[in-house]
C-alpha cells in the first residue's frame, strides 16, 4: 500500500487560492450595486458628511476663494515719490534737497532726521579711534608701521600719540583727519519732520486681463495741492504726512528719528474684474521692516561726504546720517470668471461628496456587520457559463472570514417545499442551473440585521433571498 502524500500547509493553500483569485479578477468587470440600508443613525452620518463637504465647497471654495475665476498675481507696477517740507537743526535750516537721499524719487528713499558731522577733514596723520580693536598703546613698540586695519581709519605710522581728549594714547594713522569719533558733532533734524508730506504715485497693470489703473484721481481743479490721504474721503489722494506713516506703523516718531529705521508702505491691489473697475481700489498698510529688538542691527544709518577746497587743499565734511527709510511695496492679484477652473472645481466638489459613501461603507462593514448580512449583500458574484467560480472579492472575503454562508439546498418555489421531486423535475432544475451563482434585484432595501435561525430546517440560519434565475442562458436580465 502506497504511503499517503503529505498535505501542503494550510497557509500555502490559502496563498495559492488567493493568487488564483487575483489573477482571475484581473479579467473581471466590476459594477456598483445599489443597497438601501434602513438605519437612521447611519443615514444621519451620511447626510451630515455630505452637508459639510457641500458647505465647504460652496462657501469657502467658491465664495471666499472665488475658485471659479482665472487669476493673475504680481501686477506690473511703477512707483514715483516726492517729499516736501523744511526743517531746522541747531545750526542751519534744511530743505528737501539736503535731507532726502537719493533725490530721484524712486520706490525706496531715506529722510534724514539726525546727523553726526565731522567737519574739515584733510589728508594727514592723526590718532586712531579708540573704538578700533588694538588701537590703544603705551609706546611706539605697540604700533606696527604699515599695518592696515579693515575696520580702522587709515594706515598706521608706527607712532603712539595722545588721543584727542583724556590721558589715553592710540596708534597714529595716515588718512582723513581728524577721525570721525574724535571731532563729530550731533545735530537733530526731526523737529519739523512729522509734517513732511510724501507723495506716492503708483500705477499697476495686469497683462493677462489688459487692465490698468492708478492711485491718483484725475482732476484738473488743483485737488492734489490741498488734500491729504484719508481712507474714506480721500482714498485717491496719495499724499501722506511722515508722522501719519510712522504712527500707522505703530512706532514712536522721536525715538525712530534718533536711531533710524525702515518703514514699509504696502499697496495692495486685489481686483475682482467681474465687477466694474470702480470696485478695484488700492489698500494701504504700514509696518516697520527692520528688526528693532536686535541691538546689533537695530536702526538705520549711512555715511556720505561733501568735498571742497581750501587754499588748494582738498577738504571734506563727513556726515553720518540717521533717518527713516521708506520702502514702497506693491502687490496684488486680479481674478475674472473662466470656464476651465469652474468646471475643475465643480468636478472636484461632486467627486468629494462620495467621501460620505466611503465613510458609511466603512462604518457599515466594520461596526454594524451583524451576522455577516451586510457583507453578504454588499459583495455579490455573478458567473457566466464555463467560467471559474473563483472571484477575488469572494476569495478575499473567505480569507478574511467575512464571506456569507454557502447557499443551502432549499427549493426555489415555496409551494413545493416538502414535496418530493421526481427524476424529471430534478433533471429540469439541473438544466436550469448549470452554475452555482445567485442573482439579486438591482436595488435592495435592508434594515438592521434580524436574528435568523428561529425555525428548523437547513435554511434557518440564512436570510431569505431570491435565488431564481430569470435568464438561464446568461446575464441578459440580471
């Protein structure tokens, strides 16, 4: 007697079965099946998810973001500025030609509010500044002749000389003398500076929509000579007082004038071109741009010199200027209705509504699948003659333990229950059912799963279903 062959492991059999089912499923066609579940709680969740998705797309996507429009960001822009006003210091009167740098009137300019002046500098030899590293000395041996310090004021001569004031000594340098720290005089120009007027002329253009507009009202009655900016009554009079700009940026003018700083004037053009051009208006905002809370880089200053000749020798006045720098920044976006973004966002909205069905299916099959009734109705298999009975949804459900129980040998006609069948009838029924597949109506209504199995018989534990074949030759009537 031949020895029996060992059975392969159960896992290998399951793996081969699953592999065959997946390969067979590659050639299958799947179509949705409509099932109506009569469950109030599940229906509330489904409609609530749909409502939230609908509100998100209607209110936020279409109303707030205006996603039905084609948009263009970053308009082409030009800025022209002009400052007017006079002020005085302890020694002189200053006009706009002296305290505005540069004078061209671009989008970035500085208004000088305080200066430190080192007058009458000439080329010669003088003590180095005490602020320069290793500049102090006790004797000539501490000073190396020809040494050039990048942060110093000249080339060292090798001599140790007394400083400008006090008993200390520093190394002598050859350069513009006296150096800045030794003879500078501070002057404050900010007394009248808050009343300076700043004209900011701006025009923008959106090339995609061929739309242009400016921020100045076109009037011929001298309107700009007597108006100042107001958000309500004079929106198209872009003449700002310097004190107003600093105040709107949240800064103290006196402190800012002494240390200097950078203020940004931001002009925003957000235009809905589906509306008339009069609805496209500039919006102004002001804020400080430099980091005022960082001591190493707080404030704003720069140096320049004025040169002249005295008795044939070149002389200069060195000025270290502290001031308020104005940066005019223009940005914005324009939008106009377009069919393409409208269709794309509508399709996205309609597709997203299906998230409610996915969520409810997950809840139904995970938390409410009583006695496998829902999975039995959800996953159905219809076979054609000559095809294998394996299908990947059913095979996967068998592996996961979610498959419905196999059909029991019940009669399809209730009137014939309990009546013995003769051989002819058995053969006829066998001819009508050449493959073991169930059929169901296109739409089914279900309630929470009842507890089957209250009566005797081989079909007592299975929910009733219509298993009659309406088309013995195929799927024409399924």
